[in-house]
């Protein structure tokens, strides 16, 4: 049976299991219909022109993992930013792991999507926010149909959350192949500030496919800083669909660090519903072998006097392939918009390739929009300069590539994340960067 | 220390150096002058080990060892330093971090441990004072947005940090105002000793008033066509290069 048919036929069983009287029953039913009509995207879809899902859809994924697996913290500690105190919401094969999690909280909600979907006290939140900004495309709809578990975070007004929140999904691979559909909902109310770190980590050599959806609502003057650490093994693939709705004067940033995975697709969508909003989208991608990474971004400027900053750097080794498709839409009403986009890439190998495509749709006449894409090799004159100072070729290359990705790191507000990412970059580039950053 | 014998070098099959002979002994300062396109910068790059240049004939010996096959970094580890005519901008790497990396890689090549952090800081402080370099300057990205004078001063600062045996200054005077020239020359002079040597490549006499050469060589069409003492530089300043070209072509 093809994966599409398998998913559709699993839906009935799923619905029966999670309670047919659930308030989101209608939303789910509608979503599975959309998926049934549209199916998985193919290269014929403009948005998927350079990314084929064929190789990852051929596995016989198990949709409902059977066993609950236990993992010891010490075995997976390295996947956490463990140097800092944080809230932790941890899932194993899609199921909440209470012993790895740390959610004791006061005055805010750091809990589970399953609770939010089922408990009456969250009904209003679900009614107001659940599936309100997620688009109706096939993969998002597929996730909506099967949405059951994930992180639910709600920060009330005027609250600076005391420590970052880490959301980590582990897959253990008792199944021969596992498909996961985590669903996160994050609501940050007026004047509040939260930092979130998200990671998907496979602990198995079996194929894992994650189709994740995250909806983030940043209300007036809220500040949300989101960090995605994508350093999974080369049997695991991730389709990340993130939607951010911003109200006036809110500041949201998403940093996406992509080093691992077989196929990674990031659909990152910002909607600016208010004035004087600031949106930041940054990414560092360093991949090799036959890895594939596709960043598909959208910033929709709806109202006047807002800014957006996009800066994605990519380093491609071996036969790896990359895609950057950055779309900026400026509505007629969105005067005085300042939208900046840059995508710079280095191809280290002759066999690596990148397709980069800025897409600007500007309907206002008093705006500043800039974009630039570059694809290049390492600067030979810089190499000679460094080597003439005694820095060997390999280290010089590493330092140059580090420097290339460095200005993306400069906006990271948590020093421990910056250090961690720097270390990963140094390891990826095979160099020992001989100084503290 | 440095012996260059009948050196021929070309880039993309175009011969640029056509038989250079030069010997530099410890403690000496040599000036290499010559018109544009005579091969001065090529000679500097070939000695430093730039890969685009192919040595087609002859040899370069450093302390009697042929360095033809050595990579640029290996030559640096043996004590060769090139002050670039156009220092390269490297955004994202600070001057300090660049120097730490360069020094520790050089030490590693010699089988030494990394320099202790406090020693490194002391060295940086000492050498930046010598070149009258502001502390803030050291945390900026290497050469990025530096003025012409700042770039050249930074080159000599790097030279001071690395303490080379043989320093080649490629048009270090270009783009310098008189104050910067004095600072740079003063830095070079303070670093001079009986054990190291300097090759000054320049177009003009000006720098040689501050860094006084023991020998002056004139390069034309890839060959040294005339050698002399510092008086030759004065003569060139007065009469230009045409008479040299005529003499060489005669």
C-alpha cells in the first residue's frame, strides 16, 4: 500500500482512538480531505520544484508506534543544551516522556498538546488559536488530521520567562520505519518574552520521517526567539512547517541551524498583522554526502512600518544539494516596509549544487526591499593571505567558512547555543577553531 | 639566509621573472625598486609561496634548504613573512583571533604547546603599542573597513607578532600619509636585529629615508638590472627609471 493510502485508512482508526467527540474533530476531518485531494507534493508543484519526496516516501512507515520506549538521560544528554537551566518538553516516538521532561512551571503553561486538545480549561485557547494560521496545504493538513501530541506553551501577559524552553523529539526506531507528526502551539501574550529551542533527534539507523507543524502567536510587544537545531542522522528526514503570526510591535526571530538529516525541508512563514513589527529569519546550513536541505520562507508584510531581516548562509560539500526560496510579499497598505533578504552559499565540491530563488511581490510604492543571492567558492586570495601567516590550508578553509557563517550567529541571544553551534560548525568543517568565541 | 638563483617564474604560461639572482644575509636590508610591471610583487609572492605562480627554472634557498616545494604556511613556519600590498579583508575573524590562530598554528608546526592566554595578551599589548594601534581596533574584523593606513599598520603589527626571520614588505608605503609612514617604519626598525633581514619593495625613495637599505636593486622585465647602495635610490628618485631601461636594453 502506498503511504498516502495507508495514512488515509489509518485516519479512521486514529479518530476512534483519540475520541470522536473532540472539539477539533471537524478540523481533522476537513484536513484529511484536503490531504486526500492534494496528496503529497511532487516536483510539478512550483514550491517543490527542486525537492523530491520520492526517496523518503517509499518506506513502509509505521504511523502509530506501539511500544513506549525508555531512554536514560545520560545517553541523550548531549542532545540537550544541558549547560543551562531550562524547561524541557521531551517526546519519545511521539509520546510524552515525563522522566526526561522538566515542566514544573508557575504562572505559564509549559505542557502538552494532548492536554490542550482534551481538557475543557484549554478549550477557548484551542478555539481561538489551533489551526488558525497553519496553511491548508497537503503536508500541513496531514499533520492537522493526525495532530495529537506536541508542545503547548502559553505565556500570559507581562511575563519574561525565566529560562529557555527546550522541545525535543527522540525517535528510537523499534519500528522498522517511523513517521511522526508533532504539533506545537505557542501563544505569547502582550509584553511577554520567551526563548524556545527545538530539536528532532533520531537514535536509530531506521528511517524516520517527521512532518512537524508549529503555530506561534506573538501578541502586542511580545518577543519570541526560536532556535531550531537540525543535526539529525542521515536516515532521518524532517519537514518542518512553522507559522508565526505577529501583532503590533512584536519581535520574532527564528534561527535554523541545519547540519544533519537526509532530507530537510523548512517551510517558515511569518505574517505581520500589525505595525512596527520586526521579523528575523536566519539560517546556517552545512551539509555533505547526499544530504538535501530546502529553506522555503515567506514574510508577508500586511501593515505599514514593519521590518524583516533574512540572512541564510549555506556551505555544501560532496554531492549535497540545497534550495533557498525566499518569498517576500508587501501589501499595498504596507508602506514604509523595510525588507532585507540575503542568501549566500559556498560550494566546496564540484558535485554540490544549490538553487536559490528570491521572490518579491511588492504592491506598495514607498518601501525598501533588498535581496541578494551569491554562490561561490572560497576566496583564493584570502586563503593565500591566511596561509602566508602560517595557518595551514585545512584550518584556513575552516576559519574562512566559519567566518562566512559567523554573522548569522551574532544575533543568537543565548551564549550556550552560540557555543554549541560553533562547536558543531567546527566539527563539521573538520577544524579546531583555536579560540573561544 | 636567502639565496635566489636564476629564478624564472610564470603565471598562466606568461613568464614574469626571467632569471633573478639575489642573496640576503642576516642583519641586512635590501630594497627592490623598479617600474610598474617589472615583476616586484611577483617576486614577493613567489618567495612567499603563492600557488598561482609556477617556478620554471632556478631555485630559492632558505638557510641552504630549497623551499620550492613548500606550501605557503610551511614557509611562514620557517620564518618568511609577506606584508601584502593589498591586505585581504576577512569579515567575521577579529584581528586578535586571527593572530592567536596564526601564532598557535606556527607553534604547533614547531611541536610547541599553544601560547598561554596571558602571555598572548601581553604580547598583543606590547606589539600594538609599538605600532600605536588602538585596543578597540584589535576586536574588529580583519582588515574589514580599515583605511589604507590602518591596513598597512596592521600588516606590520602581524609581522611584530610573528617575528619572522625574513620580512618582505610589498609596497608597504603606498597609501600611507607621512605620520603612518613614520609609525610603520619605526615599527620595522625596532624589529630589526642582526639575525633577521628585510626586503623592502617600493616604487619610491620616500620609505627608504626611514628604513635605510644596505643594498638597492632595480628590477626590470623580470631581471635585476642594476644593484647598488642607498645612493642608487636617490639617483632613481631624481632621474626616474628611463635611463635604467635604456641601459638594460642597450
